[in-house]
C-alpha cells in the first residue's frame, strides 16, 4: 500500500499530463490580449500557481494587481499573499521587476527587450489568509474542495480598460474534481477547464468553486431565467437541500422581480462553500454570488430556528441595486482607481432593508422572526452613542477602516452602519410613503421606478446620484421632504438617541422582565448574558465583560472591557446568578459585583432599579399595522 502522502502512479501521470497540457496551452498564439493559466492541483495545501502572459511595451511595462475589487468597495486586494513572483520574456529570459514605493500593488518590469509584445509572469498565491476586507474576494482550499476569486492571481497592464482587455483563461483541478462558475466553458481535457474570450472585468466577476462533492439545485421558475444554487462540501450528505427550502427560494426570486422589475440578465449562479472551516462571507457579482456558510446551511434550513439564507437574498438584490444601477463614482475603468462610497447607504442600506422584507414575504423567516430582526436593529441604534457624533454617511466614507471589529467601545466608534442604520432609513421611508398615500404606494413603487432601466451590457450599470434618489422618492411621495429627511437621518449626527421608527410602523418599543422565546434562544446560544438594555454591559459565559455602553449604569460604575466578573453579591459568578441579581435590582436598586482587572480585585456597585429589560415591539391601539403590510407578499 503506497504512503498516504505519495501519489499513485495513475495520479502522478494525470498531474504530469495536466501540467503538460497547461504548458502547451500557454504556448499557443494568443487570440486574446492576455492569457491566464492557473494550476489548482495543490489547492488542498492552500497553494495556487498562475502563469500570466501579458501585453508589454519595450523598455518599461507597469502592471497593476487587482486592488479595488467590486463588492468590497475598498482597496482590499490581498497582495500580501502573492509569492514567488517572477517575470520573463516569452522565450524564458528573466526580467527585473520592482515594486512602487508608494503603492505595493503597482509593479514595473524594467527591462523588456525591444520587439517584445508580451511578457510572462509566474506567481504563487497562498490561499486561506484573508483580511477582514479581502475575505469575500479571496481564494480558499481544503482537502477536498476549494474556490478561486480570479482577482487574487491577476496582474494587468496599468493603462488597460477592464471592459476592453480580452483574456483567455484556464484552470487545472485535482483529479476527479468538478467545477461551477458562470464563465462560458470553451473546452475541457484532463482536468483542465478552458474559458476563452472574456474581458478582465468578466473574469474578476466570475469566481469558481470546485471539489470532490459538488451539487447543483435548479431554482428557476417559469417567470425567471436560469437560476442555480451550486455548493461544495466535505461530504455529499451536507449538500441535501430540502425541496420546501428550494420552493421558498424560487418564490423569493418571483417576489424580487415584482419589487425591482425583471431580472437583469439571462442566468444567475449562487456559488456556495458549505464548510465550517471557511469564514462566512458573501459578495455580489453580475452573474453570480460567491459566499461561504456553515456545514448545516442546507441540511438544517427547514428546521425551526435553522439558517435563513439571508446572505443569498442580500447578494441577489444587488443584481439590481449595484449591478443594474450603481452610485456614480463607485466603479471605474480599472481596478486600481479609488471608489466614491458616499451613497453606500443606498447601495447597501436599501439592500439590507429589502433582504429582510423578502425573507419574510417568501417565508424564509416567520413573522415573529422578522419582528425580532426589526426589534434588534432598532435597539442596536437606540443604544449606539456613536450616532451622536458620527453621521451614517461618514461610516460610508470611512468604510475601509470600519469593517474590522473594534475590541472596545465599538458602539462609540461605529462600524459600517450604512448597512443597518441605512436600512432603518429605508424602513422609515417605506412607512412614510404608506402613511402619506393611504397605503396606495410603498417603497416597492420607489424600487420599481428607480430600477426601471434597461440592462445595457455586462459591467455597464446606469449610475445614479443623491439627486436622482430624491427625485425618485418625490415622484412616489411628493408630500414628504426627502432632501431634509436624508440630511437629518443620513448626513447629520443624531441630536438624541430616540428613534421614531416604531411609531411610524404602528408600534411602540416596550420593555418586559421576561424574554420572548426567540430572545431566550439567543441568550442560550450565546451562553453569556446580554444586559445592554438593562445595565449597559454584556458578559460571556466566563464573566469576561465584552461590551460597555457609554452613559449607562455600567459606564458610571467604571466597568471596563476585559474585566472579569468573579462575584455577584455574595455568590460566585455564573450567568444565572448575574441574571437573578439584575432581576432583583428592581427591588434592591443596585447590583453588586466583584471584578478582577489587572490582577487585582475591585468591588463595583451598579445603581439601577430597572431590573431585567427585554425590548419588544407592541402594536399601538387603533394604529395601522404598517409592519404587517410591509411583509405581505405581493
């Protein structure tokens, strides 16, 4: 029996044959401007090897690495994972290269010989090392599955237009693996898959997943074009999608078309890693979405409290909001010019609002689950003191530094809140339109009007400005001052932390001393205790303080991040003893804690007579149930 780490003769011969084919293909006369050949046979060991044949100019040729990847909206190209970078002539003579001292994604080949029309660059890419910013456009490898975002191995001439530079590409996979990608297949032989005549933009737009176990589920209906859910997993048992879930996803597609208009294209692929070992992410493309979910994403999707597949819905909406129409300045003719991100509260905020709506309308979440989502989002911003100094639009402008979590005082610093608070703006807009028009119109009418534009061609969205947003909202509801509403809710810091969204929906926010069923399940899953709405802090199951809200009882008592609660009153800490002490505070007026910090013990007394406070939305007597109307299927 051969050693487990030694390939058998048949496997070795297959690898030699595949390598020879790739080499031969790379030596063919280029029909396109550029050629990319990727060897992914070593991706189980987290290595991708690429050979790029690139147009060149005699003397100096400057190359750019794909840096501003669409969907990430920031300079997230993971250049740090590119190794073994070498340049040579087509005949194999080595060439000198140097990196720009101010831009590490800009490389100049210094001695291209006279008469040379192309150069050859070889490189290796180390997978599975994403940053927070590059996670959704990175490449990944596991023992029996993998995936490539082509941008991770791509350099291109600095003066090239991404929509005009034509590329022939190939990828060679481990023996017996299958592949899923929107790229049009032009040929396959010996595990090498050929894709000819695509633009640089199209190649970046079409990631691929592959593996020993790959499943496809047809999600098309008679009313929409071809839609396919593709998944790779470590075991075929993880790739069973209940038919009831498939039906709900098909219904979601139909509901989306009723809101935004006909699907803008002739096909759409969901490319999903179903794998615990790959960090969760999702990113939109013109022809697909590329994302990673846990092992149970398919098999548990119809169990109570199981995955809702919200990432699928969010990225799907971007087919209209981002790919059919996009903010002016967000996309450029190449992948190295900075993007203008001011209108991400439309691009991502509107998408975040409508993805929850479509989840509810299609039955992917229940009415109670939707109410819980809305309650949590409202309370998140009710408690966020960062709103007092930093407007939503500033989180969009500073987004490249805000995607990473803050280890302390995140509610004061803020994150990419153009998603969540942007969604609250659009919820308020929806409620306003419904109230002003007596229920005759809604945000659905705005969406249909705003995205009523012909699909022109791949990568050529119609652009919009802030003024276009105001104009479209005014056309649907001329009675509202939309310019003022945007200035107040998006472009200015909040004067107070009070939010009027519940009232606009026909509800009020109340607090009870007992959690709802869903809140109790969330507490049990988190294992610690979330007391943000009670005393302004939260702890994990070991008593480590993980959140402190400014201007709360916890803040007044000088609780700090990473303090460890070791005692509650006269008892040892457990989440339950702390919960009981907070419940009793409605009578005692305080919660006494013993905390450990910097190796010392400190007594802390939190003065508060509110007890346990769990938020919930309660209907206002006699008010119209706007929230119910919002989630009613069309």
